[in-house]
C-alpha cells in the first residue's frame, strides 16, 4: 500500500493499532477507529473507510465439556484452571503483543502445556480432545462445527478488530466510484453471517467466488445472477483438474514465466561472473561463498524484503528467484572452467592459441557439462521456490496450493503441487537435452 503496488485491502483496526502503529491496546472501539484513521492518514495518506460491520477478533475457545463441568465462562475463570489444561495456539498469537504474552500478563495464565499448531489443526485437536484451549477468530466457522465455548474477555484485553477497507487517498480521489462501492458494504456484515459463510466455504464444496456471490446476493448488495458460478470441488482430483484446466494452464504459464525470466537474468550475470572469477582466482572462493549466503535467507523473508523496493507481483518474485539462481550457476561455471582438462589446455598453448581462444574453444566447451548442471539445479530450485510467489500476488502454481491450505482441501493443494512437480521434471529434461547439444563430441578428451 505505501509503495503504491496495491490500492486497497481489508484490514482490522486492532491490527492497525497494535501491530502496525505499535500503540498500546485499547478496548474502546470508537477511539481505536479514530486513532488509526488519524495516524494512517497523516503518516501514509491512507484512508480507513466505513467498517464492514463485523469484528474478527482474537478470542479464547475452550472445549464445551470442560467449560460446562467447571462452569468456566470468562478468561478470568479460566486462569484458575489453566495449570491443568493443555493449550494450542497459532505462531502469530504466540508472538504478538496482543496475543499470548499480553494475555498471560493480564490474566495470570499458566498452562500445563502450550503447543504451536496451524489454525485448522487446532480445531481438530480440540475435537479429538488432544488439547483443551485454543485461540480462535470470532468469525471462524469451525467454532460452530466443533462446539467450542468462546470465553468472555472480561478485562477487555483484546483490542477491537473491526474489519474495514483501507484505501490510498489518491485512489479515492482518482476513482470516486470506489468509495461509493465500498460504502454499500459498510455495516452490512455481522459475525453470525461471516461465521456461517466461512463454515460453508470450509466444509462444503463451493469456491471462494461462490461464497462471496452468495453473501452479496443474500445481503441485497448485488442482484442474483442468472448463470451461477460452477464449482468443481468435491468431485475428485481428476475431475477437478479437468474442470479447472483453463485456470491451471494460466497459472502454469505464469509459473513458467517467473522461472524463465529469473533464470535468464541469472545466466546473464552468473556465467560472466564465473568466468571473471576464474581469471582472478585470488578472491574467487570468498566471492562464491558470499553469493552462497543468499541461499540461507528463507524464501518468504526474501520476498518480504523485496516488497518495499519493488512492490508486489512478478517483479519482486523474479528478483528473489534470480538471487537464488546465482550460486549454483556461478559455482559450477567457475569450477568447470578452472578444472577444464589440463592436457587439452596445454596442447592449445603449445599450438599458440591466445587466452581468449583457449577460453572460447577449449575451456568453455569442456566446462559445458558443469555449467549445465548448475543451470539445471537452479531451474529445479526455482520451480519449487516460485510456488511461494503467490504470497506476494505474483500468481503461479503456488496460488492453488495456498488456497488449498487455507481451505484444508487436499485436492486443491495437489492441483498446484502436481503440475509444479511435473514442470520441474520437464524443465530439467529439456535442459538435459540442451546439455547434450552444446557439448561438442570432438573436444572430449579420453582419459
């Protein structure tokens, strides 16, 4: 938003106050909304429009059998029983100031055991009685399915998390219709509706688009469409792949574009760098190790670092993939040229060939298998890493994988994972064929 890469997105007032502005938690809904409106506008020229009508706040969920047996209705009630209970929280909740650290300090909570678990798995663990207490979002449909008791925050620890569109002021001024459209949604959504729609999306075979369309039609914001959207969920992997073939082909093309662009850039930089290092071997190993350090940066972290500089979408994804591609190509180019067959090189010197001729006619052809091996390694790494580009809006086959993870739908996950695996094999096979083409047979030295 601040870089102008996107124009609007839905945010929560509590997140804006505590996580983005770094201000202390405040239980007053109106005061929090006014604070984030004032600060975001003055600091970044961003506008909070009218709240949508629901909060997606953190709450504490307790198994109903325990809540009923011990008559626990508030978090203060929970504190007395916490030493005997097992808890499971999301990693974000464990580290946020408005999460477990602040909650434990406010209520004096000390659980018998605390585990870190993914959101959907926490509910399943509670349903199986493997854990007793979990953090929940107030609009999560799984609260209904697993029959958890949401405890009252009787000390008003959690700030209000009103959902509201956050829009760049320049966008509202350039496109007044955006504000008008967003005003149609102001105050029309409530927690009960959101929980029900989320449950329908999580447990039924509808798509996100169908859930959104149904919600808007039910609220009267849009007219009923004569041709309803079609869902291929719940019909098996084969049927889903066939039904969504156009979407998956488009995502495959996006994925291939990210890989190809980053790989070409890496070749243009890494191969000449490897050749240069072979000419100046003194600092070659240290330079290569420095390039190798890029491989140690977690992919998500590197993508996040790129956003302030390059925004979101394909550009930061290509830049990150380019950096990951450098090391195997540089290393193999340098090693291949340096270790080219000494007998062939000595013979070339004896024939009076220049350094450039030896590099072009002897060293590079003999190094071709090494260079191509590095290129194939980089390509396979890129195909796998490019799936994470979906987190920053770059598309690709990571998009169905991320959607499937959010919906706990194995079919959707596989619809992205299987083509990505097939693409990696295909790219490696094509590069293997090219390797055989670029390796002149007449220059192979038999030993």
